[in-house]
C-alpha cells in the first residue's frame, strides 16, 4: 500500500490510489499531509479552483471566523504556528484563505490535488474491496479508501422563494460569493437572512449601499466581536503558551476553544452579580460570552437570564423601540442556534439608509423584477444578497452518489437522518471515512481542533490496517445504533433541540429533524475515540485481506 503502481486495485482502472480524499479545505489538506508522511498514495479532488474550502467560497463582505485566529489554526506543525502572523483577533476571510494557501505551498500539497473537479460518484466493489470514484471530468479512479473531507457548511442553499428567478438585478449568495469585488455603491440592496453571514455582512453593505433592506425571519442573538489588531505581545503570549493552550482546547474545553471555564450556575448568583459578569463578558466580546455560567445550555431559567441581558443590550443600542423589539430574539434559548459575533450589527439599524422588514409575521409573497413584496408592499431593490445558509453537515455528502455494500446508497441509508458510528464511518460503507461528520462534535467546536483529531485518528487506523493486512473496516450496526442513540440522548439533555436550527436540519424543508452534532464535548469525544482504537477498534467490523474471515471486535 505504498504506491499507486503496487496497489492491488490497479487492474481495473487507469489510476489507482490508496486513498481518495474529497475536498481540499482544512480537513482535506491535513489529511493529505498525513497520508503522504505515512507513505500512502493519495489524490485529493476539490470542486473549487483553490484550497481553503469554506474560506474559498465564503468571500462575502465582512466574512470572518468567529473563533479567534490564534486558535483557529493548525497545531500539527510547531514551525507553522510559531511563524505565521495573524493580524487581527478574528481573522478576516482573505487572511484565512492566504493561510490555507501558505499551508498548501509550505507542505507542497498542490501536486496531489486536482482542482475544479467534483466527485460525482463513489461505488464500493465488494469483490475487490475498493472504491471506484467518478469525477466531473469523466474519469474513474480507484482507491482502497475514501475520505470525505467535504465540510459541514459547504452546500450553499438558495431558498425556495416565489419569483426569485424573475428578479432582474444581480443575486448573490454569501456562501458562493463572486471572486471579483462586488460594488454596492449607489444601489438599493436587499438582504435575506440574519444568521452569522447576514449579521457580518449587513454593516459593511450598509456603509456602501444607497439603501439596505434587511428581511428578517428569525431574530438572532449576537455578541460584539471586539475585533482589533493583535499586538506582538499578544501573539507571543499565545506562541509561548501554545503547548498548554492546545492541550486545554483538545482535552478540557468542551468546544475546543481555550478560555476561562465557568465554575458555577447562573442561578447561584444574585441579579447584581450576574449582571456584572454578563457585562464583563459582553465587554470582552466573542463566543466565550456563553461561558459565564456552566448551565446556560442546560437550564431554561438560567438561559433566560443571559438571553434577557442580551435583549436588554439590543434595546440600549437600537434607537427605534419598534425596530429594537423586532431585533430581540424570542424564539429560541440563547446559544441553541449558533451564536453570532458581530461588529456594529445592531447599531447598523440606527443608520438612515437601513430598514428592517419582519418576514416572520408576513412572509415574502414574491420577488418581482425589481422588488421584494411583503404584505402587499414592494420594497424596491437593485441587488439581492441571500445569506440563507447551507444544507449543513450532510448536504455536501448527499450530493455525491455514494454506493456501499449491495448497492445501497448513503442517501437511502440516511433518509431518516444521518447514522454513523462516532461520526467517522457508516455501517455498510466500508473503508469510507468522514471528517467532522454528523455524530461528531464538528460544528459545535473549533473546527480545526476537531479536524486534526479526526485526521490523526483515521491516519492511525490506516496504519493499523496496513500493519495487520486488513482489507476492510466499517462501522458495526450495533455500535452504530448505540452511538446514534447516545448522540440523541446527550442532545436531548440540553436546550439545543428547542431551536429550529441547522444543527437540527430544521432550515431545510423535508430534512429529518435530528440533532446532528455530538454535544458531549471534544475532550470526552476524543477519549471515546482513543478508547475504541485502543480496544482494537471496538465496534467496527474488520475483514482480513486474504482470508474473508470477519473479525467482529465489539
Ligand atoms: P444560517 O445561520 O443558517 O442563517 C441563515 C439565515 O437565513 C437565517 O436567518 C434564516 O432564517 C434565513 N433564511 C433561510 N431561508 C430563508 C427563507 N426561505 N426566507 C427567509 N429567510 C431565510 O447561515 P449563515 O450562512 O448565516 O451561517 C452559517 C454558519 O456559518 C454560522 O452558524 C456560523 O457557524 C458560520 P431562520 O433562522 O431559518 O428563520
């Protein structure tokens, strides 16, 4: 298993590899780096024209990571983390993309990545125990293993709004933004969607446009980013303490982000003490607002105290009380939809050239050639921005026709919701790994922490298989059922399922309502994965190469 030439699957195809990786975002790039280092032959197919995944596509104005840059970065290379200079507390998209390109160059990754190529189909052949992978350029290649590094927020979703196709002006989706600069100067712009992308882009578009009309279905909680330039001192403090910061993020912090952890519940403090703590976190800014107390995600009364505080802040910032009221989220507990991090989002509604239209009480009737019609009123616009999100977690996987044992498709198997063991594999689909898939902490965590953990686990697993001449490995059904039940049980012990979020698949009409990510925390999850591996991959079904004897290890 060390070169394409010596691969046993070579006989059917023009090209054969040990591993095909789908996607060249942060997951696919690190996977490739590890595979190469271990002597596996690998090919990465990437639908975009460059590396970076999410950060390649999401080029909308104001796009930034909501995890601080010193932590949203690879830890696998000490030189890389010591040498790369992040400029701001929250890196803007162009800088993250520059970093992705730097990593690709530094580790010479491009020569094994084929860009502008979609993987259309992957079919498992039970006789040869290999995958045939068909790409958009009409080629079929073979590989013993396939790794889906397709990303969780990569399948941008155009909403099904009446008349959208009749609009005469340009329509942009934040998740698939043009590579050329978009200039809104002098234009009346409509923005649909007030998730993270809408909240980040609205203030920037408002500065440029003649008028911005925001169409809001669900008001969202957002905390000020307090972004700013990083000083040398701040960077150096991180660099000096990286070993401990990275360890803490991997093992202790539930979401893979190093921060002071809460040691008490919200109802343990009186109202004044609570307010003081919320104020301090609000002033500090960022995602860690939710770490004030340890029960905000568990107890509705506790959660209400944080939600009330944020609603109070919105009322203080927004001058028009009617607009402030509309912007105050009331439909879900704070944090149960991904909390947003903004720069001047609420203050944007104090500008004379910005208006807010409530499309919850009056949904959009239709989009005409030059307007969005709501409750019989036409809101005239010249350009439309859709910040309407993604078919998250499963959307990009579902676009590939994946066929496992007995021709079953992954879409058939996941029709009632995604089923995986540890988020890593799905029963009936041997030698097919998923990075940060449903059933793993994934989008509830600092993605790079989770990506590195998955890639390292998969790499260890491939070494194990090579060492013991194992032909296939797949999730055992019993272990998978148990894991799916566990993921659900843990989620339902929290407030998260109370929100109609993309975590629940609720933003896609007809998608099963299942809480997809594992909410037990990255440290707990890592330990479970390590224990499973230490017990000979307990719960997975492993088949030897020459003797078709099944070793059920759990
Ligand atoms: P999100 O968070 O899924 O937000 C999408 C927004 O678009 C949200 O406000 C939706 O309202 C709204 N939406 C979606 N479809 C429609 C239709 N048909 N009509 C009106 N409004 C609609 O996507 P983002 O890109 O902002 O962020 C995704 C993640 O990226 C984010 O969580 C961070 O982790 C980074 P709804 O709430 O469904 O009522």
